[in-house]
């Protein structure tokens, strides 16, 4: 009886690990993303932060769709290229990543540490000119 319970526990743990891995796409560091952005086939960078956050500065070349609009605007995200999703740190990006994966995007990545990590790593930022 104990071996069956133990076996069931092991199976449950493996299922949970698989579900967690499927729900969370692979991650890229800011350095890895910067390298990929200069490659022959750069990924699409999807910024899911608020309009105010976007206006204050964003990764050059990124597209902006706030996380609460991603379901309605998911067709604006190309399906033929890798997509790297980020927000300030992670929670809103995780919501958008789940929607993209659920709706057929095959190559979705997560920017580790989000925009804050990108900025803290000294990476380039686009922002409107100061008045």
C-alpha cells in the first residue's frame, strides 16, 4: 500500500513539474536578448506594461500591447518569429505569455527580470525626447 502511495506521489510530482514547465516559457537574460536582437532572425519583443510605463522608456523596436489587451489584440503579434515577452518584472508578462501559448504562438520566451533587469543591465532604451 505504501509503495502505491509513494508511486502516486512521484507521478503527481512529475505531472506538476511538466505542467509548470509548459505554463512558463523558456527565459532569456537581457544579455541573451540583446545578442538575439542583432542576429539574422531577431525575435519580436512584446512589452505588456502600461501606457505610462511604455512612454517613460522601452526596449528599442519593441511592440506595445498592455497585458489586459493581449487577448483582443493577439493577432498583432507575429506567429512566424520568436516572441520575447516582458513587463516591469514578471507577473503581467506571465499572463500575456499564457494567452500567446494558448492561441498558437509556438516560440514564446520570457525576459528574465523584465524591463527593470534590461535597464539595470545598461541596455539601450527608447524614450520620447524631453520637453
